[in-house]
C-alpha cells in the first residue's frame, strides 16, 4: 500500500480488525509523510498496522483482566491530567492576552537593593578583553599599544583589522564568568590567571605561533555581592514570575468571590 491508496474516498475498506475495533484506509492517510518511496511506504504501513493490532489486542485483554477499581483509578487520573492540561492552557491564554510582561529597571533595582544578601557570587567574574594573533603579524607593536590603551579610536581600529585577529573578546564593559573568559585562552597557567585577576593586569603570553594579549579592568570574587548588571536578566525573570503568580492568584480570588 502507498500513500495514494489511502486517498481514494470511494474505497474506505477495513484493513485490520480486532474485536469491535476497525482500522480503515482513511485512518492511515496522515500516517505517511509526503515524498516517500513505495517500498518505504509499504513498510511503514505494515509496521503501523501491526502496532495497531497489538495495542488494541492488549487493550481488550487489559479491560478483561483489570478490575473495575483499577480501571476507574486510571480513568480518574486521566481525567485529572486532562483537567490540569486545560487549566494550564487557559492560564497561558490569560497571561498572553491580559498580562503586562514589562519589568522596568526601577523594579529590578529596588528588588536588588532589598535583597543584596541573596546575590552573593558563586564564581569569580571579570570585566576583561583579550585577542589572539599570529606572532609574525607585521603590525604587532601597534596592536599591543592600542590594545593596552583601548580608547574609542582604538576600538574602531580593532574593528578594521578583525581579519588579522584569529580570536578575540573585546566587550570589556560587561561582566563575564572568569572561568568562561580564561577558558578561551588555554595557554595560561592557573597561577598566571590568579595573578592577572588579582592585580587587574595587562598581560602578554606568547608561544611559538601566537601572541595572546589580555587585560582585566575589574573583578568581583566569590562571595562578594554580584553587580546588578551581571544578574539583571535573572532578576527580571524572577520578578516576571512573581508578577505572573500574583496575577493568577488575583484571578483565582475573583473566581472564589463570584461563586
């Protein structure tokens, strides 16, 4: 049988039967994907029919061999699950249609200031930059000078020579997990990393092929209070979730009052 065989509206014959259950050609229309070969189509149909027969046979046997109490337990749990799905769907619709998802910066800042003790860092973070370039680069002296200074003109300069740099991270105004940052520079030892971070160093590391330029501008260590900028997105999600819960509780309260 192929996909075309099941689209014949004149012929909706039974292809399999178990007790009172019938599987018809029309039931198989959506089983087959488009653009499937005749051989694959036949194999897929045979497998589907076999599984259908097994499932219906097992279902019949189960209804005979399970007690009414066991069957009712399943029905009750199924009904409860269905009810929960419907309620969740309705809640989602309420939130989508009637709920303000905007969390302004003042809300985030107030929540942060009132809960500072909850925002201690679990890892070191840094504001830092680095570049990796070939040690034969003809412009290496100028690159080092500009990298260390890194004013607005220097940033434009690095944009213009990005093709000469094999790897880099220049967004040194944002906080980043220290481990994540230094993972990009595998040539550094742990002692070197500690020294760079501790002293906010400009550091040059060279090997036979490449030069790594690293500069740490600022750092926060484990157990210090996290900067707001580093956790702002997470706080926004927390506040958004609190707002959702508050809104849904308001709806539930109104439902109780109207009963």
